[in-house]
C-alpha cells in the first residue's frame, strides 16, 4: 500500500501528501537524484531548486533522476525533516502526520550573499504557519 502521493498543493505547485497516517520517527522516503558537485549545480535554475547538500561536499539534484521526494514543500513549522545517513538522504516524520496532510520540511536555504529584502522576496515563504518567517532562507547561522 502506498503511503504518499504527489498532488496539487495549496502552498506551491505540487506537493507530497500522506495517503495513510505516518507515525513520528517513521522514515517516509529517500530523497534521490543525480549527485553533482556544488560547482556543477551553479548552472541550475535556483528559483526552482531541488538541491540538497551532503556532508561529503556533493549535491543531490532531485531534478535529475529524482523521485517524488523532490515535491516536498517548505514550511516554517515542518512535519518532517531530512536526515543524512552514509551519504544518503531520508525524509523522516517529526510528528504523527494524518492521512491527507501535506508533507513539509524547513528548507533553511543558505546563500553566500547579503540577505536583502529582494532576496528574501525571491525566496518568499507561502507556508501560512503561525510562526512563518516569510522566507525559505536560513536567516541566522545555525537557525532558520
């Protein structure tokens, strides 16, 4: 029985939704895609990014050979997180997720430039969470 499916999202475009209840701590899906270097990923259109950095310096590009995990949208109050194990990325439930609920993670996007109003607008958050910070960018070192 399938536990997740890609559907239209009220947050943004497509999203990944639970078809059954998912328990806290459950591993939901592996985030897959082509492995490239950060330098190679610079040619990618970052306005619609599917990139995840690994501790080994590589990047998993979900847009190339990825799976449905690439459709997980950002939320400032996520119900899942991505954990790295042996150079692989797994999406894990932070709490019980009811059937019909959209899965979300905190992107915490990191950029090496000043976080201007225009940049925050480019990466505007649409999650509608109570504690929404208004951007998908990581705002402070070590914190989103």
